């Protein structure tokens, strides 16, 4: 998934700030808990007001991630 996420980060660089966290790093545990991330990979998209979308889990088709990103931008 990381190659897809990096590709999307480049595509949306002027509109969305992507942050990739190491799921296994202890330093990311507070954010994982805050956003309800339960596995790897997990995706949380924050709206313009900072409110999180429901987390997405697992290997997702690129089109599904694009749809989520476009939904936040709409």
C-alpha cells in the first residue's frame, strides 16, 4: 500500500497533507488510539475542520482511497 499512498501524496500534494506513520513505532501509539486504528494498514482522513473520517482498514483499491480523498475535498 505504501507505493500507492506515496503516489497519491504526490498527486494531491497541493491540496492534502499526507502523514505516514509507522504502525509498529511506540511513538505513534497515541495517535493510533486517538483515531481508532486497529491494524496495519489503516487510513484516517481528516476533514478541513480536523474531524476524522471513520478509519479504513486493510489493503484497499486505489480507487477507494481516491474516492475518500475527493469526498473530503468536495
